């Protein structure tokens, strides 16, 4: 995936998800520590699973 694709399609969703989850914590650092502990690829996969679960 190139940078433009990520910025156009994934970044707005990640920002929205950060606002929804991070709003309960106060900062986005908790999100980074929770989702990205296994690396960036696993973190993206974890975020995708959480997004799919929340969409139902």
C-alpha cells in the first residue's frame, strides 16, 4: 500500500476510532500501547478487527 492510499482511506478511520476509544482515556497514547504492542502490521490488523466488531 502506498502512503496516499493509507492517508486517504485508513487515517480518517483511525482518527475516528481514536476519538471514540481515546475519549474515555484522555490521550491517544493508550491506544498506541494497546493496539501496537505486537508491531505496526499486527496493530493495523487489531484495529481492523475492532472496527469490524463495532460495526455490528
